[in-house]
C-alpha cells in the first residue's frame, strides 16, 4: 500500500467528515486511514502531513463536490454488490429483461420459495426489467384460494423488505398472471400438436405407461391416426373419466433421458378449480404449462429450481414443436434447512398430529413461521442476496439467518423486562422512588424513555426479580435493578428477599425486574427443535401491556422476542438471543 492510496482514502474520509460535521478535521481522518492501513503506522508523521493537506483542500470545496467524492464509495460498494451476482446470460440479446416467479398455489410459502422469488426479482431490478408474479395453477386438486392470497401478501411483504434492504425497486411485481385463464390457448396449442402428429392420446393405464417408459417400449396408441386422436381429445373434455386418457408428446421411447420418453402433456383432472370452478377438466402438465406460458408472456430469463433439470429438454422440445419464441432457462440450487423439513409433505402430518401449531409455527421456516418468530424479512432478503443465484444446493443453518436478524434488530428493538420464575424483593426505606424512567434503548437515546410507576407504600417498594439471581446472593450483598437503583440485601429467603437503597459499586450484578403492582403475567416460548419447545412463566414489566401484538423487542437478558398475543397471559416467542 502506498501513500497514494492513503491520499485517495483521505479525500473520501475527509469529504464524508465535512458533510457530516460541516468541516473536516485531521484526527478522525487520520484515525480512519491508520485503521484501514495499519502498515502505515510506522510512517504516521508523513501520513499526518498528507492528511493535513487533504483536509485543508477539502474544506475549500463546495458541497456538491463533497457529495461527489463521498458518493464514490457508495457507488463502489453498490457496484461490488452487483458484481457478486453473475451476469444474466445473453441479456443483451433482449430489448428488455423479463423474469417471473411462478408459484403453485398449493401451500404456504417457505424459505425455499423466498429464494425462488428473490432471484428473478433482484435480477429484474438490477437490469431495469419487468418482473411478473404468475400463479402456476393448473393442478386443481391441490390448489386453494387461500394460498393465492397468502402468496400475494407474503411475497409483497418480502419484496418490500428486499427493496428496503438492498436499495432496489420498485418493490412489487409489475404484472400478475393467473395461468389457468390461459387454458383455452393451451387447448388450441395441444390440438395443433395432435393435428401435426407431434402428440397422441394414450389410453393405457398408468402402470403400463410407467413400465413401457422403463423398458423403452412404444404402446399401440402411438400409431393412432390424427382423426382418432382429435376425437379422443374432444372426449377428454366431455365423457372420458380421469385416468382413462392423456395426451403424450411424440418424441423417442428409447431416449437416454427417461423423462424425454413420450412425456405426458395433458390429463383429465375431475376436481373443482379454485378460480375456474368446473369449467375445465383437462389440465396441462407442469412441463407444458410452464414452458408455453413463459414463452407466451414474454419471459426472457426463466429461473427454475435445479431439481427440474431433467425436464429442461422436454420443455425445450415443446417450445420447438410449437414453433414458439425461445428464451433462457436458468437453474438454481435448492435450499435445505439443517434439522428442519421444508417440504409440505413432511410438515402437513406434523400439523395434523398436533406436534406443530400450524403453518405459522415459529419452529418451521415457512414465511409465516419465520415472521411469527420475529425474523425480519429484511434479514431473509440479506441472507438470500448473499447466497446468490448459485446452482449449488445449499444446506442452511438457521443460526446464520438469526445472526443477520440480530444485526438488523439490535439497533432498533426496544428493551423490556421479563422476569422468569419471579421472587419478591421488598425494598424498605423512607425515600423510595415513585417511578422509574427507563431508556427504550441503552445506546440509541433517540428512541426515548418510558416511565414505569412503582407504587411504594408505607416505606415499602415491592418488585419481582428472577429467583436464579437471588439464589446466588446473601444478606449484605448488592444487586442492581436495571436503570432504577442498587439494593443492598438485608435478608434472603427462598421465597422472598428484603433490602434497602444503597450506593452503586462496581461488579454488582444487574438484573431485570418489574414492580409487583401493574406487572403483566407473561410466558415466553423457547422454540427448541421441531419436536419440542419450552415455556418459561413469570411477569413482564407494565410497559409490555402497551406493546402491539407482533412487535419485536429485546427482553433484557433473555433475547429478542416477538409479542405473540395478549390475553389473560401475554405470550412472547423467543426469536433468538
Ligand atoms: Zn398407450
């Protein structure tokens, strides 16, 4: 590192300093440089001279110039962040990048969906393109209206948080598409394939189709003429029953990719569709609907989870057979969470059997579960951004998400007190305080303070403190009630202690407390593993009653917690420490 680099850094630091305080000063700038370039410490005198020159120069500059210099760092930082995401393939081939997220409304979104949402969203915003939300709703048996709504509202919230966290926008999808509205178009395209002999109606049983596919054998249906195929296609919409017929793409029954062996593209599903009702009974398979809809709606870069990789060939063949517009298909790796199931298949029975409270159980990484636990969506956005669009499958440890959450919450979460396993402490004396003024945040005074009334009566002030703290103390020792007073204990019994106001001393343990009068019966849930949780009971300080359900606070010496509900007992859920 040279003095030249130190000079560059000095300009930036001095400009930032001048913008913040109206004038740049030598010492903070010098400190910054020696902090960033410790190898220059031995040349501190030279560096100081250099900084003095730069500071003098910078203090002559107009404000616009300062903003430009200081802004360079920000731009550099942003450029660096963008660079960490690989360039979008062939983006220059297209006038405008169009991406989409295509969830199936068959359940509540999870952390895995969050990745599927944010990758195309972030790319669309980085490339100033269009972002679509498309409901991939062509399997009516598992789809429900409430899932459309959950996806809409939870995705909107996550995009809002992502835009805020990463400084990109607009924060919502630009277009919403309901795929099932396009079924008539899909039917036309299927008819076309049948007319051109590129597809046929197969009336074999599922078992036979499966066995033939394994062995690479063709069935008789493959030799049906166009007329007969079209007739059967019509019957699929009217009298044929589910399972009696399906349409297959004519490819190659000996293809080396088994998925490519005459894949099914349309089948009968006799179930009521949440939006279309009973209007339709023939539905396309995933391969057909996703690729055709991507092409028809102008998607330029279609992101898919890597598990569908063997299907890419099928999808490309469908597009080619139909002569539709081609686009880029990009795979990304899946997320699995250490020790926690993400799949509906595993979660559903745990809910049914009562082991989990529901889809919003704070122990599972559904978006609503994470929210209920107090994980900010900004932390999720940051987490997925840092993971990037990699093709590698990732095993996620929830602790890394909690660490990001802590970083976001720590400067803003207000401090409250929860006293688990409480024991009464009676403070005796003639001049007891009437109330306590508690800082909402110990290092962020801009959040202000709050008052807690103490109700002292005839020389006695009664508070609750955690029994675990009193257990280790004896008469004569001191204890500090957080932000209130230091108490010298005069007697300690298992179920009660007495004390008096005293001078503070170094090393006195600080404990959370609440006045007995006005305290809030409270329980805090500690979600341990997917199969277990603990509940600690006690009292919260009176301010907790005023908190809105859903607020996230830091409970002193306990951890970050979300106020879940107020009832006879206020319930908090511990997010993490
Ligand atoms: Zn057949």
